[in-house]
């Protein structure tokens, strides 16, 4: 049986989705398909499988992530939506021909994440995403619901989950883990910008290692 803390979060999720539906709002979710994304994806599959789940396909993901994404989408029967940047990869190089992730990662994230997400947001009213307070100092200050761009509402159902709750939920439902997690990748983003880390408590420490960058812009430039 799930702990009372997790049961309360499950009930909260169900209640909010029913409320949005009762208001006639168009809902979508986004996910980067990591191990810690799985409880939210499973909840969607239990409550309303018709909610589209957007995967921002930057073209720079690990092959393992793409395989895992497809495995999870099939297992849970998700309405997966692969979304790509409208800007071609040829146009994503600097004057020396280098990809922007090496020279201007903020702009690379803008072109491959923020820009395509803006287009998605124009079509929906509610954006469900899995940010958690314990992931970064920026996310710590987030609210359960907050205004997003283009008159959308951001809903953060995982905000108060911690890694123990995620582990409990995933284990209870026997949900598969991202294959790279066992190799020390506790937060898996694009391959050029992800390193494995030795400290699981500092999961996002492997993202943009050696740079000041800690966020891709989805949860800063697009509200929060
Ligand atoms: S995480 Fe790295 S490769 Fe991916 S969009 Fe951002 S800068 Fe580009």
C-alpha cells in the first residue's frame, strides 16, 4: 500500500485534473522521460490517457532516452507528441560551424526547447510538468499552480514529491527505470550537456557541468 503522503499527492492530482476538465480547459503535459518522470506519467495514464504528453526532441538526446520514451509510452498507453524545433540543425551552428551547445548553450536551449514549447502553449490552457522543489533553488520557490505564457496555467503536481516518494511509487507499480540511471546519470538531458555524477543527492549536478547554467529556460523564461 502506498504511504499516506503519496496517496495525498495522487488524490490531489486526480482532483485538479477533474477540475480542469469540468472547466472545459485543454490540458497537455510535458516530460523529459527520466526515471523520476515516471510517477507523473503513470498518474496521467491512470486518470486521463487522452492528455497529450509532449517530448521536446532536441535531436541531442541519448539513444537510451529515446528507447525508454517509446517503452514507457507503449507500456502506459500515453498520447506521446514528439515536438521538434522549427529551426534546422544546419541553422544551429556558429560562424565556425560548431553546434551552439558548445558555444552558446542558452541559445541552443532556446531554439530546441523554449521556442517549440511556445508553439505548443498557444494551443492549450493547462501545462502539466514535473518540476520538484528539491531539484534546484529556482524550483524551490515555485507554486503548485502559476500563470504561464499565453494565458496558460502551469500545474506542478510533483512539486512536493521527493526522491523517496518517487522510488516508493515506481517500486509499488513496478515501473521501469531509465537505463542510464544505473550508470550514475541521475538527471538525464541532452547528451552533450549531461555528465554522470557520483552523488545521487546532487542529481542535477551532472547537467551543464562546469557552466553557470542550471536551467534550460522552460521553467524560467516560460514562467513558474
Ligand atoms: S541541453 Fe544542451 S544540447 Fe540540449 S538544447 Fe540545451 S544546450 Fe542544446
